[in-house]
C-alpha cells in the first residue's frame, strides 16, 4: 500500500513562518508539515509581506526575539490593515520575560511561546487560532453576502463596557486579582465560584469573558476540563471568550484546555499589564463576532420581511404556506388562506402622494 505524500493530503490551513535563523525555520516547517498544514517559510518581514500580498496565510509564526527589530512593526502593520487584521499571529522565540511577552502582545501577537517550545502546546494553540480564524472568515463571508443584497444598513457603533466574570474558588486571591483587573480595565469585575458558573442563570450568561484562575483553589485537571467544556457547550455561555490561568509547567493541561474551547491559556505568573492586554484582545474579538452575528441576524430578517410595513414577504409566505399544507395533509384537516385587497388605493397615491400612501400601508399593516 502506498502512503499518500504531504502534497496529496488535504491541508487544514496555511501557515507562514518568518524567522531569520534557517535552523528555526526548518524545525518549525517540519513540525507544521507533519501536522498537515500548508507551510511557507521566509527569512525577513519584507519577504513575508510579499508572500502575503500574493496569497494570504491563515496564521503567521514569527520570531520576535529582538524587541527593536522590524518584526514588531510588521505585526502592527498586519493588524492595522483591514485586509490582514484577522490573520492569526504567534510569536515564537522571545525571552520568557514580562517585558518581552508584553512587547510581542502589544505589537499584535495572539500568543507568545518562548523557547524551548512545547510541540503539544504549539500545535494546540495553532488549532485554536485556526478555528477562530475559520469562524471569523465564515461570518465575514455571510456578512459580505448581506451587503451585496443590500440588507445591511449603516448604524452607529455602540461601545459598551465589557462584561467580565472571574471564576475562582479562592476568595482572598480572587479579591486581589479582581482589584488589579478593575484598576487596569477601568470597570467592575464580577467574581463567582466555579460551581456557580455552571448554573444556567441569565446573569451568568451575560458575560463577554470568563477568566478562570486555576493557579489557586485546588482545581483538579478533570474539574477544569469539564468547566471549560461545559461553558463552551451551554447555550447561555457558548459565545463568551475564555481565558485560563494555570500554574507553570502544566503544558499538557494547557493544550487540552485549548482543544476543549479555551481562547487563551496563560502558564505561570503574569503581570497585571499583560493580563489586561490579553483580556482586552479577547473582549475585542468577542464584540467583533457579536457585531457580525447581529448583522447576519438582521440580514436574515430583512430577507423575509417587507421594509415598509415589517410584514413577512412572499419569500417567507411561500415556505410557510407549504409547511401549513404539509401539516394539514398529515392530520387530514383543511386550511384557509385569506387575501386582503385595498379598494381605491391608487386614489390615495394620486391625490395625496406616495408618502401618504406609505402611511396608509403601514397603518393597515399595524
């Protein structure tokens, strides 16, 4: 039996590696190819920009070791351009220091993985960001269809405070962490226990970001896995973003949490400044997704209603009437269809103008 080559296999995403060190590029390329991704590798940001202009990748793995190098400016450029703003970015190779991590995140990286890089964690993070990228792309494609059909109406962007919930089973540590977050984000932070989070209450569901502090409180791995999976599966909380704080060295657990649906996992101690930066990025992503979903919902409503009266249109009626007919046949019952005509409506338009005619139509619809 002949095994298919990498080229013969269907690739699950496009990755661009940017690293001036050839051995680093080779090692990362081999790992990503083994995971069945389509991979390209370049030595400079100039080459990367040229490749992106020709064919946009889903994710960029970039070495941001030098805080003063061109890599940070390159990442900022990707984030600033609407055409490339949603490309996922993972910074690899930086020093494991608060300053280096913050610098990379501030430049636009979605995550920072210092060397030596855990293969398990790297691949889990790539899968997580690929899922997010694919979901965003699907929503954007549908949103573009709405605009092409004229269903999108211009509206002012409503800026609302983020709803952040801290899940912690250690009251003292939770009070200190929530105070730091409140000062850094400039808004209130709700604190609840992990058990309370699994109650399907309306107030629990009104959350943009769940921050789960598993560094204290005696969280067991299985308990944490269930918590993340349940929050992702429940109707009231499935669209909220999730950030998990873990003790250092728990890379296997971190990888599992990412695969279960966590949006960000932080290993070991982290400064408030970095935590606030990561939280803002997740909230911004959540609000972008909410805006696209609202646009899709409004577009669907516009597709089946008359814009003047708000009544369902022919597209909706034909489908609905077929359903009524099917139900009637199933139970052996008859059904009726009532038609309404407006006598002498032309006289309204001719005598008082079409604006007056529109008012009559809206009044009848009401």
